[in-house]
C-alpha cells in the first residue's frame, strides 16, 4: 500500500483531470450563450448572485479583497466573479479560453459600471507563457472556480508562479439534479452514478498541507428548485449528462421523455450542491 505522501496525492489529483475535450475553445464558445441564459433563468439569478456575494464576502473577511490587491480569475467564463471582485479589489484580470465568454464578460462589466478590469484569452495551463505575459508573482490572489482550467499538478504549479500571496479555489463536494436522476432512471434503467464526492478537494487539500501552504477550508450549501422550459439548450444539456451524447438521436430521446414527464405534472428541477472553498498561502510567500 502506498504511503499518503505528496507524490501519492499529486498522482491522485492528476487522475481526476478533466478530459481534454472539455478545454476546447470551440466547445466553450458554443456553451457561452446557454451559460449566460442559465444564470438569469427564474430562481437561478438570485441563487447565483447569492453565491457570488458570499464568496466575495468570505474573501473580504479573510483580507484577500482589498483596494491594494491585484486579482486574477482563471477560467472566468462570463466574468461574474471578476465584476463582483472588482467592486473591492484594485484591479481584476479575467482569463478564459473562450473569446465568446469574454465578450459576455466585458458587456457584463460595462453594464455594472465596473472599469478596473481587464481580459485575456488563454488556454490555461498548458498553452500559457507566464513569463511572457508578465504574470510571474503578479497577483495578490489567484482565484479559480469549478473550472477544468484548474485540474492537476501543472495547473497548481502555474497558479503558484502567478501568485505573490494567496490562491483560492471553489469546487464541488457534492451535487445532485432531480431531473437528471429521473431521466437516468427512465432512459438508462439505472440510478445516476454517485461518483466520488469531494475527491478533487480531498487530494488538493492534502497536497497543499504537505507543501506547507496552510490551507483553510470552508463549506457552502446551495439548494434551489426551478420550473424548466424544454429548450434546445436544456435538451442538449440533459442528453450530454444522461446519455453522454448530444446528437439528434440522443436529443430526441430526451425530448420525448421530458414530454411524458411534463404531461404528468410540472417539470421541476431540484438542485442541491455543497461547495468547498479552499484558501491557501503560496509556497515561499
């Protein structure tokens, strides 16, 4: 049996790395419209804004969002965290592989009247030249949230090169979706896979502990219930999650089953999630 040393946990975390397909620019450009619509759908906006405000309040409480601070959000998507952090921090940089996501991010910042922000298209971590971009020890806080950009030892090395103070990651410990569970039961005749809740957070925390980074961890629970409209975007989302495909055949099967479920009553999607918020000091700082 292996000893639970640093190499062991680094390998364990690397095994949880997202498939390469999840890092493609074309994929995330395609997803950008539905991501923004999902943020604003009934109950979704208030839930998402509560989470944004809660993360920012937590970071302020820990002294990591101050007017003197320079912050970067890696895998920022439509830039909601960037804009929220910029209300307190001196400057916030949003980094994402998707130029379409960054178009939304810039528009959102303008709408909110936030100017102390900037943006960078980048395929993090493997295709980014930290030195050439002037990012070496350039940020007081390096922030990541549920993004495939922060997965595995190489990403950790890169964020440590960028940080001159602290890093923060918010990731899922567990999450469930009632419609996905029901569609899985109906279309596949089985319960959805439970997975390994918190596996990545467990590995990351141990890596940081063994590196002497003094990690601190807090938890955030989120629950919501929404009425779901059967849009092409939602059908594609359920087809990918339940059947592992988004082609016409998978979409037709999901749409047919959703129609049966709607005939039986309202299509309500109940979501439950627990997030782990991990804050740590950069090695050598």
